[in-house]
């Protein structure tokens, strides 16, 4: 019994399905890209398959896994005058306590690692002068980069909101006692 780990110390994922699909679509797109020529020589079929997987990954990351795994959500709106505006949403401080560290780590590592992998593949495609596959890498970088930028901005916005909330709470608790002393 001395070598066993208490079950409370091992936190099971709170959102295993979201975690799975967050990684699965990214991994499948990379795997299909790397192996597609082994099974099918038709570039158009390979292109469409990888692009569909990338689109599924983009949608899943921006609409499901970001909200469930890290408590963040972002979107972009175009107003009536044609101006693009980023919108950010995050759970409150109490809601952020429900985010599991393991799921947060999985989310952020995959969000940064996958575009890096696509960049490396783009360099290889460029070196081999495979311009069609370079286009696939460019689409992957655009979609992965959009999620990376969106969630990075959203995380900074959430941290600023928490900081402002803490500053306001401290100010509101200190100010009344200061006012009573004067």
C-alpha cells in the first residue's frame, strides 16, 4: 500500500471527449498529410481530405475545446461600417478554478506545437518545390495561427480582467476603512 497513489491525486480529465477531439483532429491532419502519398496519388483528394480535417480542427478548437478546456472563447465580428472587432470571453475567477491543469496544458501545448510542425512541413515542401503541398501547409498555418492568436489575445484579456477585478476588490476593501480613519 505504500507504493500506491491516492485516487484523488490523479485527476481524471473533466472533458475527455473535448480533449480527445482537440488532439485527434490536429494529429489526423498531420498524419494524413505525411502519409497521403502512400495511399493515394491524387493530389486533389489528398488536398480536400487534409483541408477538411484542418477545418474540423479549427472549428473544434475555436468553438468547443477552448471553452471547455481553458474557459476561454473568442470570435471576430464585422460591424455595420465594415470594421473587424475581436471579442473575448472568459469564465469568471470562480469558473476558472474548475479548469483542470492537465487539460489546460494539453490545450496550450498543442495550440503552439501544431503550427510549429506545419511550419517545418512548409519549409520541407518549399525545399522540394511541392507547391501544392506548400498551399496545404499555408492553410494549416493560417487556421492554426488564427486560433493561436485568438486564444493568446483572449488569455491576455482574461488575465487583465482578473487583475482589474483584484485591484478593484482591494481598492473597495481598503477605501472604506481609510475613509473611516479620516
